[in-house]
């Protein structure tokens, strides 16, 4: 995958590479995107250009970051570093100088445990940073990171173990997105669960403690020409996100809900009035990471509220009402 960053005036500032490390998530180097005003991604072999909607989980110390692309891709399998030895053949996928889909072969020169780097002979040129380094099994063992300009053929990759640490909350998130959800009526613990359609990331909560997702398959019309839409709220693995999760657990505690500590995400049913740009909340439910209902809050119908321009609610309303206004 080719990454291009631009400044505030739309001028290109950097080239880089990346790859799907999880559904909807691209892994790359932090230094590729750190000064970007906007980030664009192009899948190799495809014509479309995608604007990155969200930069998440930056790991500045290990020069890694995850990007939300809003399109589903096939994640590469992460390899086992314990099998890696000096002399092993490896392959680097990248876009040197913007030349898409370049595939280079080399070997492991050294494993620099003190610096947490893998030294390789395969070339890493401008535009290849952030690309996957694969072993003979086709599994990711590193992320192309840098070249030592004073040396000859001295190229380095970040061990995949650093990316695995970054992906831990994302693995839970992917499980959440595949987990069961509620029906279009008040949730019921006896209702059969069904596979979840693909959910699209919409935005962050006001304080950045959680992410909002919407599935278009979960939008239904009413006789009053409004739309009912289920919004999934997944807390982030941050101090704010943990506080968000605790608040929900505390609410479940008041209701004496069994397994309340297993809370993973919440679902809220919104009603959107597209013509008048208004919204209200109807009902809510809390789930564990397997998609099992913990508690349904019943009828929470609130008053209609005007949509504030530039808010996450506006993004949610725009998504739900697209093509229906």
C-alpha cells in the first residue's frame, strides 16, 4: 500500500508504505505520518485513493502507528520471531520513490536486540518505510524502518513483536465488531444472535474516550420518515477509555447485573430526522466482548435535539441520512 501525506496547502510532504495488520487498520511507521495535515492511501493494483479517517495508537518510541482507512482489507499474518535466525531469507514489500508494489529479496544480517531492530540486506529506499518484511512463509516478521546512510547496505526493520503489542486492543476491537448485536426492537437476552455486518468508523467521542461505529445494514425507516440507527460505542485503551468503561460497569453494578466486569461495548439506538437535522436516543444495551447481552436499558426516549455543525453526531446523521434526504 502506498501512503502519501500532504501539508495544509495540499502539497505532498512524504511517501511511505503500509499494510493491513487488521481489518480496516493499516500499520506503518510513525515518522511517515507524524507531520501530515492529511494522509492518503492507494491500494497497489487499484485506482481508488482513500483518505485516512483516523490516526490511532501512535507508538513514537518504536516508530509505529495504526491508521483507520475505512475500507476492509486482508490482514497479513504476523510471524514468529523465535524462529528467525541470522542468514534467513526475507522479502520487503514497498513503494520506493513511489514505484508501487516493489518486491525485494534479502537476508537477515543481525538481530540487534539492544536496539530492538532487525538488520537486513534487502534495500529500504524513500517510500518503502512502513512496508512489511516477510519471512519465507510469507508472514510479517518486521516493519521496514530505516537505512544507515553512512554504511553500505545497512537497512533495518522494527520487530513484529512491537506491532503485536500495539494491536492488542485492536484484536479485541475486531472481535467486538464481529460479535453479535441487538435487533431493531428492544434488546432481549433470549433473542438469537446473528453475524454482524461490516461496521464503519464514524468518529471519536467528545473527550476521545471511545470510538463510534455505524452499520448501514442496521438503519431502518419509520412511518414518520425518520431513521432508526444503531450506533456502537467501543472504549479505547486509554485512561479516558478505561474511565468510560468503569462508568458503564458502575451503572451495571447499581442494577446488580451479573458479569458486569465483562462489559466491552455499548449499543444505542438513535432516531434521526434528516429533514430537520434533529436526533434523539431511544434505547441502549451493554455487551461483553463475545457479543452476549449484559443488560438492556429499555425505553430511554429523549427529547429531540438539534444537530450541532462539526460534531460527531452530525457525522452520524450524515452517514445515516445519505441518499435519503
